[in-house]
C-alpha cells in the first residue's frame, strides 16, 4: 500500500486525515446501506465495490498500525485531561490549596 492509495481510500469514504475507528466503521456502514443494490437500484454497482475496497484497505492499514499509549500521546488525544493535570494544584483554578 502506498500513501496515495490510503489517501484515495479515505476520499472514497469521505473521511478526513483524523478519524476514529468508530467514524470509519460508521461511515462504511452508512455508505453500504445507501449504495446496496437491493436498496438503491439507480446507483452504479461499481460504487459499492469501491467503498468496500477502500474500507478493506483502511482496515488492513489499521491492523498493522502501532498504537501509542505513552503519556504525551494520551494528552494529545485528551486535551481536557491535559488541562486538568496542568492546573490541578493551581489555587487560581480551584485546585488544592
């Protein structure tokens, strides 16, 4: 897989650079429901094949993706927790006095 292929797959599903696994699954499910041949007779059958191929490519990328559980990454993903930690003991913000 190349980065261009990954970007194309994201485009087929209509996803941005940052998407959660939940977002990816939900978007795929919604597109498949809308494009399924039994439901959408006027849709091009090739379109659902493209959606499924894009989803398979993204899932294969995620299967080999290395998740980071270090503290820095945690606070990047949870900015409110970073603020809480930063100001926890600050009396000005109602912290421990």
